[in-house]
């Protein structure tokens, strides 16, 4: 069940302004009844200003009155009128500390998974096609120091995401009638990691 915004502050307001039971307030706010009793006794949440759920469109006054009249009734949260917009699938964020590892990961993917398209590598690592081309053509500013390293070990993507991309690329090659390259053996991957 969804909880109201700022549950403890909402509980403070409900304790001060309504005749609801501790169980009703605890159920609505997602708290334990003993915690609500401690708030009422002043042992917990001292200094928290009450948050009015009626003024903030989380519950109606009629709903509170209905529950005050029936101690077994439970408050229900109003549906959100303006839902939080879902973030559009954009570029993947890479922490600053790991951005220097991207060219190494690109080199690893280009060497071990040549079936991946530039768009797939770009989506997987959160990089640009221009950077991929520079690494492939050895035109990258740091190409002398690039060592192919597994992006999963570097923390740039998950093994599940990598496997899904490779499977998708293999299916595309099979549809086009091209040969699917064999996956790199664990020994090859281990040797590359040790060399890096």
C-alpha cells in the first residue's frame, strides 16, 4: 500500500487534529502502533511540524470523519493526480571516477564481441559513437594506454545487460544469414584481464 508523503509528520498532524485511533494512524502512515503512541507521548518526533494530509490532497476530511466514527475502518490514500513522470531512457550515467575506464571497456567489447553494433556499445557503456570510432581506429587521444578490460569487472555495465546485448546481436546476425562469432572462452578473458 502506498504511504503518505512524510509519514511521521503526517502522524503528528493526525494525532493532534483528529480522534483517530493509534492503530488507524499507524496503518495509514506505515508506522508501528507503539511508535504512534510514542509520538503522542512526546517521546519520538519532538520538533517535527505536523504535515496536513487534507491540505496536501492525500486524504479527504470526509474520509477522516468516516474513520473517526468507526474505529475498525482504515484511511485510504487518495490517488495521485499528477504522477511522477518516468525518466526517459537516455544516456547512461557513468561516475566521474569510472569515465577513464570507458575506452578500455570499448576495446574489450570490440575485440571479444565484434557482433555488437556501435549503437549497442554506446547504450551499454553510456558512451558516444565518436569515442567508439576513435578507439576502433586507434585515433583516441590515449590510445597508447588503452588495455581491453571487461566492462562488467570495471562496473560500467551488468553481466545481464551485456549478455542481453550479445544475444540480441547474435539474433540479428542469424536473421541476416551471417555467421555468429563464437563467444570468447573463459581462458581468453582471464588472460586478457591478467595482461591488463
